[in-house]
C-alpha cells in the first residue's frame, strides 16, 4: 500500500515546550484516517506540520523527517505554495474569506496563476464544478455573488472544502471540521468526505469517537504528544492494545 | 437575531449616517466661505505688496509643517505595517517602538500643541531680546509677523516640525496597528493554507479589510495636526493682532478642517464597525 504521508521521529517544540515526541506514522493513500486523543495532546500540531503552517507561529522547532507524497517537505527546494496546494486544510471554525462565494472558490487558483490568466468562462466552469462536488450548486447557484461569510455554517464549511478542489490537492487535512456544526451539518460533511475519499487522502482530527468510527478506515490515538496506537479503526475501538487507548475509548478521561 | 430586528437596526444606521452627513454639510458650507475669503485676502495682500500686510510668511511655515505631518502620517502607516506584519512580537525593535508609541500616543494632542506653540513663540521672543528682529512696536505692527516667520533652515523650524512628527506618528502607528490586528487570524490562515504568500495575503485580504480603519487613522492624525496649527494661529491672533480679521479667518479655517477630518474619521470607523457588527457577518 502507498503512503501519502510518512513521518519519522518527528518532534516539535513550541519554545521549550515539547508538543510532539518522536512521532512516526504512515498515512495510507486515498482513505480517511482519523486522529483522536484528549485535548492538548498535539493533534492539531501534528496536522499543521503536514503543510508547514505551524511555522507561522515563529517559536517552533521541528526535528525529524516528514515526507509528503514521497518528498521531504523540509528540503530546501520545496516551495511552500506548491506544498500547500497539494495539501489542503479545513479548519475547526468555517473560515471562508470575506468575499463572494464565487471569489472564494477561485481564490486558490488566482494566487497560483499569473494575473488575469483565468478566463471568465473557465472561472464559471471551475466554480460550478467545485460547488457540484460538494453538493452546494443547487443551493448556491443563485447566490454566487453573496458574501461567503453570510451563508449558513454548514454551507460555509462545505464551501471551505470546495475551495480546495480547484487546486487539485492530493491530501485534505481537517481539524475538527464538524465541531461548529449541528448533527445535520455534521452528517452532510461526513457523507461528503466518504464520497471524496477515493480521490483524496483525508486526515481528520475529531473529538467525536462515533464520528471516527463512522468515517475512518484507520485511526491514530495520541496522548501527550506521543503516538500511542495506529490501527484499523474498528480494531482500535474494539480491541485496543494499549491501556491508555482503552481508557480513552472507554471515556475514562473526560 | 431575527430579520425584523436586523432591518430596524439597518434603518437606524442609515438615519444616523444621514444626520452625520447633514451636520458635516452644515459645517462644510461656512468653511467654504472662509476658504474663499482667505483666498481673496491673500491675493489682495500679495497685490498690495507692502510688507506690513503680508500674511504669508508664518502661513508658509505652517503649511510646510502640515505637509510634513502628512508625509509623517504616510510614513507612520508604513512603519505600522512593518512592525505588525513583518517583525515578530518578540523582536526588540518592535517592542521598543511599541512602548514609545504607547507612551507618546497616550499624551493628548493639546500638549503637543502647547509645546509647539511655546517653541514657536519663545523663539520669536529670543530673537527679540538678542535684537535680531525688531520687537513689535504696537499692535498690528508688521514686524511681529516678520519675527514669526523662520527660514526653513533654522533649528527652531525643525523643532516645531519634530513636535508635529512626535504627535502624529505614534497616533498613526497605534491606530494602524490596531486596524491590522483586527483582521482576524482565521482569515489570514485560510489564505496561507491555500498557498498564498505573505504579500498576497496582505494585498488580497488584509489591506482591503483594514483600509477603512487605516484611512480613519490617517484622518484622525491629520485632524490633530490641523487642530494644533489652529491653536498656534489662535494664540497668534490673540497676541499679535488688533485687527484679527484675516488671521482669525485662518484660525477658523484650520480649526474647522480639523473638525472635518475628525468627523470624517469617526464616520469611517462607524462604517467599519457597523459592517462587522452586521449579524449576517458574525465576527470571530
Ligand atoms: N502556538 C503555540 N504556542 C505554544 N504552545 C502551543 C501552541 N499551540 C499549541 N500549543 C500547545 O501544544 C500542545 C498541543 O496543542 P494542540 O493544539 O496540538 O492540541 P490538540 O490535541 O489539537 O488539542 P485540542 O483537542 O484541544 O484541539 C498543547 O499543550 C498546547 O498548549
Ligand atoms: Mg486542536
């Protein structure tokens, strides 16, 4: 089996606080992998390593190796825009840009292509295709000019997924994508992930164990910056190998 | 919040904005009158060409001071961008400048006004005592005017200019930084995560969002510069002229343009706060 992401002894410090300790993990291609663990165990941190958005904090030191799509992302010849084009990210709170729905979807393409190189017809087609892939087209086809921030939260979050698609990413990172949504919105986003899973590799951080069981094929359990267990989701939940995992999946840590 | 409520709020907004514009207009018309009168007085004075009636030298100085303040405001905006967007919070230069700005920015601009006025007039006083210029013989004597006009290369001119820069820069830096900070992190992160470069994030997101507030910051600073110039004129009128006609016109002119700038900046601020308080665009 191929791996989209491989880390080896990845350690990360915020200042002198160590948030990740020797994490070695292989994320399989074209599947949904979930990342669970108690609050503050470094799930977000690990996720943010994969497209190097962590570096923006300024006080971050990283050690070890991260290979994304077979390439070490700390190599000198890696271009950050290209990396982030290949590795999309969806955040905990839907964060569409405060511009129109239409421009939100084109934003990624526009920053990656020379000025005015996208024709109007192409743009229309790209927007339509992206919105259709996330099943928003019928709802939004008459609202393309409205501000994306005025949509319902669920639509906003789907839009945040849709705006990644024109860039043709290989991997989509999701940090608690449903925590701001209600049950219906959650279900909609989950279904969307399941449909897209063949085409994209998903990594989803979640506090909702039922969600991890529903959507993911493999599951990673982390605890205080360490990777404790990484197995098939069903196996991890029904037959945890580590005491900490078993405590967690049986809700023994709030 | 329900739709009815929202509509009521919007209506309130509109009404209050209309009222502000009416106030603005009613201030604007007298200013326009004064402007035209001063212009007429200036051309008259110039054609009369007697040094006693010349009003331009001190004015000349103050106009220079104003244009330098304007440049200082632009420079302050640039500084704020550099501090906020390029230097990390831990950088000592940033911390140093920010602490200076915090101290100076808290000083009400009237103190700078008094300081500048003091320098302006005490210098004239010094010149009188050392006999470089003739002391005014009586009210309305043209010598008083002469004594108040400094060649642009004298140190005192630079001290006055420096006072103005010290006044407008911290104000601009502080408010511009606040405007930049108000662009929510999630927006920036969204753009970065899509692969935008720092410059692209600034150009496509940060600047469009913060522009109104930055403009407001500039206007506020310009307003305090104008008010200070008005103060200098006011004191001049009060001290040195007995027929304060044209001079007090100028005083009114500067003071009212200061007021205009300040109202304009408040309107800008109002506009952007009402945009972000719009329930359809929740802030986070
Ligand atoms: N920018 C930062 N600077 C310093 N410490 C940080 C920073 N971000 C996170 N941390 C710390 O690193 C640890 C891991 O944080 P992280 O956000 O990755 O946890 P998490 O597993 O995502 O938690 P949650 O479930 O609450 O989202 C926490 O102890 C947190 O306090
Ligand atoms: Mg987190």
